[in-house]
């Protein structure tokens, strides 16, 4: 039998991580899904401040797909979307993986992991309510969506609904999961408490409105157009709603339809689509509202551009095409408190890193360009204090 | 004769009883050790992970003097700023990666775990990085691509240092670390019997470079700094895969 003396000495494993000093002004945290890191970019300076490795796997790709933060609690939530196999390592999962996803809780002062939660494969979007009480994750399961002979429910996948306080450093219990629609991806939560989730259902051509207070309430699925067939058979979507954004007043949701190459609007009160439609030329991704709710800034691909939409008429009122050197594959637009600028996160290509562009909000000319890592995902805007 | 035999048996019984009494007295007398001793013992003990399926110790990968070790040298580890080629910034997190991915540990150590504290004591006792050592141990993960043939004789030597400590002798797997560790190359070749030679080589290359991070298992990966492409190609040539 052996008896060991207890360790007495300085606190073991001292935290040697560099402190992350958040800029005084606006900043973004950008998850680099091809590099398993988070870039901190100072938007006022248009400069990369730090790049910090994250993830649960020190060798393979974790695919951090999106990061959101709750500054009151001092944490960020990064959703890790793992590729399905080593053969396609290097790209975060885009719906075809069979590897469970994870949410990592990161302390904002140095991005050390302080909690983790296992979710389903192919986590798409993550959102935290403004009051920090609800965390929601969509599961963009294209494999289930493509099951030709399956019922519509068998092709649908879930959103996970989590009380962030329940997330432990290890062994967090499975979260509640609600079956929502076919290939749910984009996500927005009602303010301030996240009582409702608005979900872009890529494979079903609907926006799902989900009651998160009474999770047993039926999911309301709103077709994005009157021509949408209810419970469509497996196959490519006609509209492909991929992203949503809630207006500043919370009264409207803009829906980016990747396949139809248009944006449409959901009226929150009536849970009906409005008649306003804006054809934006390319495939729209993660749009953002102007602070007054009158305009929507839409990043598009093929053609890579920023398109400005009048939210009341759907008219295109501005456009800034991008060449590959400036912004390859625009992913999302970020509207800061400063009304004179806009930011665009550019995904780049598999071989070239992404970037955050600072644009003049009136002329859309480039004011600054900050390189981030490989394949940046959706980012968190931290507003200056 | 019979009486003499009985007497002998009796004597043996007395000796056995007395020996048993001694050993039980010894067992009752606990052997004390410091936290450093505890950490040193853990370093060579598969029980650093409580998993019943674990066959590895820390020394399996980090004892560089006995074989071609996949793991980094540990002297100075408590002072290092990064691990795993820069992907980890915490020593305990890096240790827990080993315990999880290679040793099947069901839960990570925390700074409150006595085993973790003892391991820290042991690592601290190893002292700083030797003055003549190359600065931070790099760990370059290499994408699996096919390699031109190497030198079979060199391959035999590298196999003995890099593969045999875990996989046992070539073909037979004699003295391999655990029965779930495949005999090389035979079991892998058999499992992929329909593969072309180049595809089969890629299976070995991907496993050597990715280890458990490539399709599971518990093998630690060989970084380029530890195992060169030329030496890996020589092992494949020794396996007659060209």
C-alpha cells in the first residue's frame, strides 16, 4: 500500500494564457472554422488584436462555426461543427457530418474553456437571448433532409434549447431538443428574453416560429412564399431560407433565401410573410438591419457584393461589388453603433484567409481591411463602452 | 518416506504462513512518498487514466530515451506557453488531451485532483528546459499524402524504434502493448484487402500522421519533427507496400 503526501506548493497549473484586453470601441470576435481559433479585431483601428486557439481537439478540425457572447456574464459561446471524417477535414461541417457538435463556453478575459455542451451533429447557428437566460442552437442536418422515402418529420431536425447556467465544465446533461423543420440553419431570438425563436428552414422553405416559453406549443411554420408546397418531398429547396435577422424594433424578420436569391420579410405579430420581396442578384447570406430599421444590408455571393435594400419597398438602393482580393465570399454584415461605417466579414477561400472589411456607410468605399483566419464563421460584435 | 514428505510439507506450510504474515505486515505498513514520487509513479502507471481499456502510460509517448517518442520532452513543461503545436495554452488542458484521446480517460483532471497536483509536482521537479535544447518543441501535423518508396533496411530500424514498442514485432505482434493494438502490417492490410497499394499506403500514412485523430482508436500521432516523411516511407517499404 502506498500513501502519498499531498502536494503543497504554489497553486498548480497557473493560468499562463495571455489576457485578452477588449478594445474600448467596437470589436468583433471572429471564429475561424478552418483554423480552430478566434480572432479579436479592433473595428475602430481595423486591426487584428489577437488570435486565440479554441476547440476540444488539439489536432483535428473542430470547425468553430459561430460565436456569440454574454458580456454581463463574461462568457462567449462558440459552436463547434465537426467535419464528418478526416477526408474532409479543413472545412467545418456544412450539414453532412455524423460527428456530434459541441458548444464551448469561453471566458471572455482570455478565451479559456470553462464549460461544454454536446449537441447534435451539424450545429448551424447559435443565439443567446439579450437577457442571457436562453441559448439556442440549430442543427443543419442535410443528411436527414435528403432521405427520399422518409416522412417529413423524419427529415426534420431539431433546435437545442439550453439554460446557460446549467452548462458545466464537463458532463453537462443533454439539452432539451425540439423538432422544428427540415435543415434549420439561421436563427434569431425575440428580445429581450428569447421567448420565441425564428428559424430559417432551408430544406422546407419555411420560417419556423418556435415558442420557447411553452416548448410543447406546436411549431408554427410560415412558408416564405405562397407557392411553397406544404411538407415538400426531399429534394433541393426552391427558396432555401438560410439566414434570418430580427429588426431593431423586433417587429420584422428579414429572411435570406439562398436559392431564390431574394430577401423577404416576416411580420412577427401576425406570423405571416409580407409582400415585400427584394431580388438581390446573388445568394444572400447573413443580413443586418440599419439602426433605424429602414434598410437591410445584404451580403451576397455569386456575385460577391454588399446590397442595400429599402426595407419598406424592397427596392435596391445601393450596391458594392467585391473583387476576390477585397472580399471573397461575403458572409455577414455587421452594423455598429457608429452610423458612419459598416463591417463585412468575408469568408475567403479554402486557401486564403478571411477578412473583416470596414466600409464607409454612405459610399461603401473600403476604409480598412483586417485579415483574420481561415474560413471565418459568424462573428460577435462587441459594442464600445 | 511418507513421514519425511509430510514433515517437509509441514515445514513449507510454516514457512509459507510466516512469509504470508511478513508480507501482510508489510502490506499493513504503508509506504509513504512525496507528491513528486506520486507523480513519478503516475507517469509510468496506466492508472493515470481509470479506464479499464487503457494500456498507455505517460511514458509510452514521453519517454524519449527508450524509443522514438511521439510526445514532447517534458522538462520545462510547466513553464511552456503553448502545447500541441500552439493549439493549447494550458498545461493541464494538454495533459487532459492525452488522457482523453490516448488513455480513454472518462473525465478530465481538475486542479483539485490529487493526481493532477502530483503530476504537476513531478513535472516541476524535472526542472527547466535544458539550456542546450532547441526552443519550443514544434508539433507539425502533416496532411496525409502518398510518399515515394524509401529504404527497407532503414525502415526496419525505424519500425523497431517507432512502432514496435506498442505494436510488437513485425507481422507477429510479439510483446505488443495490448491485444487491441493491431499487428503491423498484416492486420491493417487484411482489413483493407480491396485497396490499391497507393490507397493502402495512405491508410498507414494517415494513421501515423493523424493517430487517434484520424478515425478513432488510441494511437498518438507522429509529427513531422518526430518522424520524417523519409523515415515513414522507409517503414512502408519495409512493409513491402510498394
